C-alpha cells in the first residue's frame, strides 16, 4: 500500500499544503501523521522567567487552528479522494482538548494513539507519549521506564475539563503509567505485518540525536522494538536528528525504523510501500539514503534550537 508519512508539522499551513499535494501526486492510499499536529503559541519569555506565564492562549490557538483550517481542509481532501485513508497520533506539543476537537471535526480520519487498527493486512499501533522533559505541556509526557523519576519543571501544565491546570509535584507522571508499562502488554499476532507509529524515537539509534549530539529517545521504545520486531516503526519528535546523525533510517533487528525530521520551510516526509518498506522507503529531501558529508551546517533552525535548549535548561528547569 503506497503510504506517505510526515511528523512535526506544528500547524504550518505551508507544510500541510505540500503534504496534500504530494499525496495526490504520488497516488498514496494512506497518509500518516506522526504527532505535533497543531501550532504552539509560546508565552512572552519574560513571563516564563518570572513564573507568571499563561498558557491558555496556546490551547485557544490550537482549537482555532483545528476549526478554521486543519479539520475542514483535511475533510475536503479526503472527500475528494474516497480511497485515501488518514491515520494520525498527537505529539507532546498537542493539548488533549484540541486533539478531541480534531477527532470530532474529522471523523473520517483515525487517531490511533494507544490502539491497534488493522488496514490492508497490516496492524498499525500508535503511541503519542514522549519521555519527560522540562517542556511545559505534560498531556503526553511520561516517565520512560517505571523506575525513572519525573523531570522537575518550573511549569507543569495539563488539560483539565475546560481549561489548562498546573500539575504540582509531578502528579502528571506519578499518576500515569510509564512508557514501559504502557507498552508491556502489547503483542502482535504477526510482527512481520505490524507497523508502529511512535512520536518518540528509540534511544541512541541516531533517530533521536539532538543538536548537541546527545541521544534523547526512549529506552522503553527501543526495548519494545528489539523484543517485538515489527516490520516498520515510524517516528518524529527530534527535528534535527537526520542532520545530526547523518541518516533518517536504521535497522533494529528485523525492524526498519525511520524519522524524517522536520524543516519549517521544506516538507520532510517519507514515501513507502507497506509491503516492502525496507526497499521502498524514500525521503522527499534526501532520497533513499542521506548524502555523504557533514550535514550539521545545513540543519534547519540550528541556532534557534540551541537557544531553546539553553532556555529550557536554565529557565524552565524546576
């Protein structure tokens, strides 16, 4: 089945437009979105520093984006192409109320977070959660392994019934299963036909390499892939990983795993055939394999990501 995969579009209309154009041009029968679907409105840095940041506008902005652009645009796209299916998961930037609004507004697509769905002879398993960090959105932040502590942060915000709420003392993590626990009960009847869509990449695989060269992925996900050996595992979350490691795909035993990365100006996506992803997997920018040479200088948003990392470490750390 011809499939198009992208992640971390973060509400960028230009990237969604390019994705839909590519889906039409490539005759893809399945489109998969790997999380961080909606825009993020960052509060005034001064309020983050003085502890008075208000994150309600971020949620309101995501709800507006769903209602005014994403849901109607994708609804029109799918209506014009009755043979095309759309699967998606949220990401760690996406607030739960915005995800629910998207589900309600676009019933023709399917949120596969924490569920397995069968399509064209394949089992697709989705998982939106990521390892905990100092970033303030905690709806999909989890402890990686059960024994791991939560990460203290100046701001720990979760979705309530009708507004965003603080989650003091790591309640968001302590009262939720770890990633390891979430994945422990998952089994595939036919691993060779299973496809994982996990926002967080597996630890120390090159798919999770930060701007500073440090791996930041999930040990629980890596262990899961090593043990269950699905056919394919698709990831996102770490935008710069392909530029830092020099590759967007790797092998974990029998599993082909990939993270296309993200660029705010140029769509980074994967085209593949689910019947033979290893042979067919192609990146829209890099082709089948990454070019040789140092790509770090080409990394999109390199300076911005360094500034953001410094800010998260010095200002957001609890």
